[in-house]
């Protein structure tokens, strides 16, 4: 078992585009559907696998381009990566409470325990301007919530 790390930061309004953060429905719209519906389905089907936006379900990071991956580690090293990213971005957190060192240490310790048990970890923070930071550590070989997804580095 290993873990892949992902980081996304960008405008909050882009993050809120949930259509590109969820996979398309397994079945396309039925024949005779409104052209706008068919067009939107085609757009999402084409863009979801390659969009850099964080997926609503963390495991779907595994189908995204490998170039979006920030690293691959064992659980302990993945927790260190998460700790380092939080320390890097904490000064920009919109909420003073979320900048608190004790709060961040508790978050990382909890995440480390979940990673050791094979569970994905996903955290997000509002940043100044308004922007958003999404950090994810995805368990691989296999992923517990979606074992059918292949490892992107296998």
C-alpha cells in the first residue's frame, strides 16, 4: 500500500464548478434528450478525466493525469508532506482558527492514522482573495473506496 498526494489551489468560483468535479453519469442521456443536455454530458465526459479540479470523491484523483500527482509515499511520509503543505499555506488561511498550530497538528495526526489504515484523506481551506486550497492523499494498491481504479504509477 502506498499513497499519492495532490494539491490544488485556485479561485473559489472555479472550485465551485461541481459539474467538472464529478464523473459523468455511466449512461449518456437517452435518445431524444434536449441538445443542451447531450452537449453538457459530452463536455463533462471529455473534461472530467483531465480537469485539474479536485474530484468530489477523493479516489477519482487516481484517474487524473499523472502530472497532477505531487508525490508517492508510505503513510508516514505522506503525513509529513501534508504537514509541510499545511505549514506552507497556513499564513494565507482565511480563518484564524485554522491557522492555529495545535489545530493543524491534530488534523495531521488524525490524517496519519487514517492513512495508516488505508483511508483517503482530503482537506480544504479558504484562502485570502477568495481562493481555495485542496489537499488530498489517496491510498493506492488498492484504493479502499474504489478498488477498481488502477494505480496511476503501476
